[in-house]
C-alpha cells in the first residue's frame, strides 16, 4: 500500500511524511542500467514519481513479475517514453500476467480504433518453464519461479543479482538458480507471518540458506522501521529504501 499508509498515524507512517525519510516507501520496482540501456522490472502506480526522482529519460524494456495492481498500474506512464521509439518498448510477462495487462489497458493494445497517442508497447509472452531466459541488450534475465500465496509468479536473476519481490516461499526447483549471488533482493513484508508474503524472520532464514554476499529486503510495510530494524540485522542484510543504488556484475566476459 506504500508508506505512509493512508489513514495510519503509527510512528513509521508519521516519520515517513518527512522528506528524505527512509521509511517513505513507494511501490516496489527496480531499474537495471547498463551499456546505456534501461530495463525495468514492474511499473507500479508510483512509476511516474519514481522516474522523475531518478531522472529516467528512456526505458528499453520492462519485465513483469505478476499482474497485481501495485506492479502493473503505472504501465500507461511509459507513453511519453515510447514515442521516441519507432519500434516501441518491449514488455515481457508470462501468459497470465500478459492477459491481465491487455485487459486493463485494452485501449493500448486494441488494433481497431486505437487512440493515436497510446503507449507504443508490445507484449512478449514468457514461458513459465524452469530456466526460461530473456536476452536483452547482451544481458541475460532468467525467470525464477517463486511462490506468492496460492500463485506461482516470477522473480528474475540477472548476472550476480536476483530480485524476488512478492514471495511467500521459494520452490525447491528454484534454489539451484539462485546460487553464487552477490546481491539478493527479496520480500520481507512485516514481522508477523502473512499468507502471501515472506516475513522478516523467514526472509533472514532464506538469505542464510541461499548465502548471497549481500541481501536487501523489499516490499516492506509500515510494520518495519528502517533504522531500528537495520540495527537488528546481520551485517550482510539490510532493508532496501527508495532510491537505493547498487553495483554488481551483470555481463559475463563473453557478453561485455
């Protein structure tokens, strides 16, 4: 729901009204920048504000994790970024997610009586088979199945980093795909267990199991205060915050 959460006056939400507070949390999304290319994972309802904050002037492709509102509703804000691209912006999603995006943004994808300034985007449907990969501008993005309550959705690995938002667990079949990581970004909604999201203690256990060099928790509710929670965590684990920038190896020697 974002933090501050509307209608809430808890200490975390109150502190989040202060400009620059790490407790101010827009809906989760990440941007991978390399070789003068920008690849997004998800376009949530805060995408416009995030793009302005980070001075994003171009997007080359978007990968989607799943079809929930907090991950897709900013898609229409790709419009002005797509106008300068005659070929349009490529979107990548599994069939279930693509179907929802096409239904919600029907006016964008219709072929008859299409509005002339609709976003110039096209959806590429990804297989849900284990190990599915997408090659984008000489980098490989591997789809990682994760459990999100009753659903199986997509996380992504790219080089030595992986992004697993909105997950309550990691299937055993995905564990081999997450070895040798420098950076792991994963869900940690709150302290108490939740039916469709990992909670803090479980996320710590998953980090210990996968043993990345660094881990950052995302999709954080107002249950977790940034500074006091970080003080409890092991040295290689931290809460992510809006605007966080990380460097890691993305391209192999043969891809560079």
